C-alpha cells in the first residue's frame, strides 16, 4: 500500500508525497518548490527520493525539480509535449511507469496546457494525480487549450472507477463549490458537501483527496449532461446550449468571472 501525504507549498499548492515504508523510498508529484520536500527528507533520515512525476510545465509545478534532481538524483517523468526541466523519461498517452513496483498509466489531458498529462493507478488502490486539469468541485483554467479539449479530458477521468481518489494540485475546493452551488442550488449532495468544506476550511483542514464519485455528483464541469446544469447554462446564455461542450464553455466563462 502506497502512503500519500501532502506537502503544502506557496499559498495553496499541494506537492503529493508518495511513500513506500517497506523500502523507505518516496516520490513526489509536481514539486513547484524544493524546500518542503528537502525539509521532509531531512526530518526522515534513511528515506530516498527516487521519482519525480510532473503533470505540466507551469512553474508552480516544476520550479523545485532542478534542486531536487541535484540533491537526490531522482528520476524525472513528465509530459513529452511540454518543456519541463531535467526530464529523464518523456511520457505520452498510453505510456506506463512503475513507482515502487506499482504500475501507473498516463493520460494526455489537454486544456489547462496543451501537453498536460495525468497519472492513474488502477486496481485495489485506484489513484489519480491530475495536476491542474480536475479540481475538487471545479477544473483548471484554459490557458492553452480549448473548451472541447478540456471537456474531453474530464470525460476521460469520468471513465475511471468511481472509487478513484483524486489528488488535485491546489486547495481551491471552497471557491469552486461556491460557484458550483450557484450553478446547481437544488443539488442536495452538493449543498451538503459545500457546508462540510466550509467547516473544514474554518478549522484549517485540507479538503483533498476527493473521489471521482463525489466529483461526478457535485462538480458542474463533470455534469454537463445533467439537465439542471444545462438549464443553468441556458439561463446564463439567454439561449439554449446545443451540446455538452457548449454547456462546458458557458460554465468555464462564467467561472472565470465569478
């Protein structure tokens, strides 16, 4: 069983730390800052950082890679279609890798950036490291890709097991659910989640990981085929949307100015 903890970075980033207690090996996902990782290693003598997994090229996800590579000689995996530092293995859709002898599969999920990838582990402990594509209650901004690309990327995630734990890269959940509630005020499961997250953030607790089951029930960007979400998009536009991609496009533009 892989143990996973969050190393907070900057104001709202999470660097995900994967640990194999039996061998004292660890790996990190999207280390935008080397300091939290190096501090953890200093506090845990005998542990070795063996792998660095990158989802996309933004600095708050790759800024610590060079320092970590120099300090540990960890193997760096990342998207083949983007320029990320110190890359050892370039990954494309359908590729696989092993972390502590556990297999992970790669999905190409453009939208936030054009070469963005995600790491998926299936089986008894299904995991998804999705970078800035999917957030708890939301999704990433479209800095490089199109609404159709992002919608298609989220549909890839929707095909995974509902029990898959979703490890997003930012603590955006409360703001995302505030928007989600504006879209679907009559969604009782969403209202319940929103109130729970409000209480968690008041106590200073992190809201991740999520699960795909929870996202499919409460995240409007994963619910573009749901009648209540389509109605909200239609009302926002003032005319009927003709497709799920149009619903997504409306939601994303609405969220950008919410």
